[in-house]
C-alpha cells in the first residue's frame, strides 16, 4: 500500500523560475517509490514569473488541493507596480540607489510581514488541512520554503495532529543574502530567529539543499538534517546548433549584488588585446538583469556585445544552455551565500557546455563544479586565472573543440534524488 504524503508548497505551475522545479520533479517521481503525493497550493497566487510550459509536466493522477490566499503585493502595486514586481522577484537595489518608495516597501515587508508576505495564508490553511489530514489518514506532511511561512503551517499541524513533519529548506532563512536588506528592527530580527529555531526543533526531519546550510542548522537543532540537493531531469527539447558566436550565457536573474566587475574587465581587455574577439564575443542574458550590472558592462565598453533576452520559459532556457559556448554562473560574493546552490547549476552540468562560475571562497558550488569536472570556479578577485581560462576557451572555440567532460553526474538526477527523499517518507 502506498504511503500518502501531503506537500505544502507556494510555487507550482503556472509559476516560473527556479522555485517551482524542485517539488514539481519530486512529485513526478515519488509514485515510482511507493509514495502518493498530494499537493496543497494557493488558489490565486501572485507569481512574479509565469511559465505555462510547466503545466504539462503535472500528472493528471496527482491530487491537488487549492485554497485562496491574500497577498500584500497586489496592494503594493497601487503605489509602484514596477518596484513591487522587482522586489517580489528578489531584485533589491543597492541602498544608495533606492527610492523612498522602495525603502518604504522593504521596511513594511520586513517588519509587518514576518516571516514573509504569505503569513496570512497560515491560519486558513491550518483550518482547512486539519480536517483533510484526519479524513484521508495522511501520515507524512512536507512543507517547503521559502516562503518560510509555509513551515508555520507545518508546525501548527504537527502540534495538533500525530503526523510526521518534514521541513524542506530550498534556501536558508535568516542567513540568506536579501534578509539583511529588509530594514528589520531589532524586534523583527529576534522574531525571525525565534521562528526559525522553533521550526527546526519541532520538525521531525529537516531537509536542506546544501552542505553549508546543514552545518549552520546543526548549531540550532539536534533534529536530523539531510542534504538533498536540487538536480537535473532529462528534458525533451529539440536538437539545437551551437552558437556561431563565442557566446557566454547567464540563465536566470543577475542581481545587482551579482556583479563580477573583474569578469567585465577581463572581457574588455581581451576585446582590446585579441584580434576578432570583439566581433566573436556575445553575452546572452536570459532573465532579469539589474540596472547596476548593465551599467558596469556599459562602463567596460561591452554594451555592443550584449543580447538581453529577458525571461523565457524553462524549455527555452534549456535550449539556450545547450547552444551557448560557455555557461556563466555568478553568486554573491559573501559568506552568507556559500550555501546557495542554484538549481540551474545541475542543468548546466548536463548541457555539455563548460561552466564559468564565480562566487565566494569555500562555497558549495565550488565543491560540486570541481568534483564533477564540469567547469571552472573563480573568486571575485581573480584576474589572471580567469583571463587565461577564457582565452583558452576562446582558442578551443576557434578550433571547434570547446566542450565539457563531466564525471559522476548520475547522483544528481531528479529521480535518484527522489529515491533518497522517499526513504524519509
């Protein structure tokens, strides 16, 4: 007999972006491991990104429960639609460039909506699910955040019912980079820390996506913590030809904090030093790009080499990954981001294209890129090694032999990762 697992998630198709992929794929493969997933989602969510192509990946055999949600972003749009959209995507301007409206929105978001803007969905969800869980005989409850308010739903249900609760953290809570930008008061910071500790100590099992987050959480709780990273799936996309240009593609949001000035300097210098490099180079930005990043590129005199594609569907993003000469991954240069492993890294790894990754020292990204031989990892202050690597890639491109040589990728397949998850259910 299959075990029933109730999964509480905010992001679900029609949602686009990385937040939806993890549990969309887990739900896809859980039935293969004798688990019947039941998904609970908001009926009228305010998704910053929409990807209709993902709807077809949801099996018609899956039970999906929906409950209305009231979100403040709709009210925030009354004051500034543009700022509301960018903040909901996680794009926050540098302090010196913030308008009064953006500062006000961040203050309200940080201090009046703890832990996040979906907090008002907690009480009605608990009320609805109490009856459903008892009626259906569900033994395992899973919450995934962010938004971390969903963990509060799990915590209340755990306190009221005899169910096993698994709390899945796709990102950290109080140590994630944008947390410091929410203009939190001392009281608000303390409340976040209190709720984080409460969730970690009441959950029966904690799942995280990175080794660094596990180490951080082990200082807060003695409950079992398991690392189940994000991964890759076998996507059915039509064959694509490699770009004719020496294309360096970044897939996803390129925030103002992810602005590797050294990379732009290297490329600018190579434009001057190498014959044909300027004509061959193309920077493909597939996703939102902050004005600060675009300004840095303009200052490096590379604006003519940009193709600013914008947001595309997941299937289109996969095509860009497969046809680009090099795949760029940039993480914020901070101790707080050592734990961040973007979901796109795993899709990059199976694209057969070399990865050019930049981020903080001793990050989990660095560990994975090196162990899988899928590319090169650089720190923000690198110049010579970054330059020589790009130059070597350029020479390989000219000789039509630029590719990657990965090893040991199987353990990061979505199905293999789901098998690991099923053991905890």
